[in-house]
């Protein structure tokens, strides 16, 4: 856990939201020992791939059952401390694209995200927080897509500039705008 804590200690916030979230994340590391698993019902680590075409004009989104909206893929670490590998695994599972190329091993973004209470696999899940670390990945828009039926209803490429017209979750729009802006500055 110390290595993960150092990742956040050394992370340079992009904006005020990341600065405030980084402080909350560091406080969580000081307060809890089990952030890597869902055993912590209050707050735990997750990772997401921001999957774009290499020209960064398209982004691959999945339609989430819980949020009833198009959004990024991603998921729980479930004990795996290699966050970019968690992001890659989740991207492959939820989109079906096997050849996801990590653009940069440095996190693209950090966010503390609210998860509403919901039912999953016939079990009630209380509202909680995700410490989410996002990595930029490249994928081929011509590669065949599939999706993990129990979590998402589909996967589809969209123009990156059109996200505000596609995503229903208003609170996620600033996150996706940030990801597109930061991705445009890499390489």
C-alpha cells in the first residue's frame, strides 16, 4: 500500500478538483488499510482506461447498466495494486478490444467518484466512493467490439468532441472533458 500511497503523494494535480480529491485520497490512505478491495464499503480503489483512437478524435464508451448512460469503462482493483493493468483488464472485458496500447504509464487523471446505491447480482450495494485512477490507452476503431453483458449494454466509438451530447450523467461531463484535454497534451 505504501507504493500506491506514494503514487498519490507524487501525483501533480491538473486542476483544483484533482487537488481536493488528492487530499481526500491521502486522508483515506491514512485512515484505512483495505482500500484495494471492496471489503472497505466506504471507499476503495478502481482504475479506468480512457480509450481513444491514436489520432485522439474518437473515444470508446460503454453503456453502463447502473448509471443508464454512456461512459468510460473501468472497475475495482480487487486486490491488484498494478492500476494500469487493472484499467487495461477492465477495458478489454467491457469492450472486447484485446489490443489496448498503454499510451503512458503515468496516470492521466485521479478522481473521487460517488457511486449511488444499487443492486448487483441480486445483492444490495450501499452508496460509496471510488478512488479512480485513469490511464490513457489507444485502441483501433476498426477492431470488433463486444461487451460484458452483466455490466454494460454495449460498447461504441464516438467522436471525442461530442461527449457532452452523448453522456446523460451530468456530473461526469467535467471528468470526461478533463480526460480529453489532458489526452490532447500527451505525446
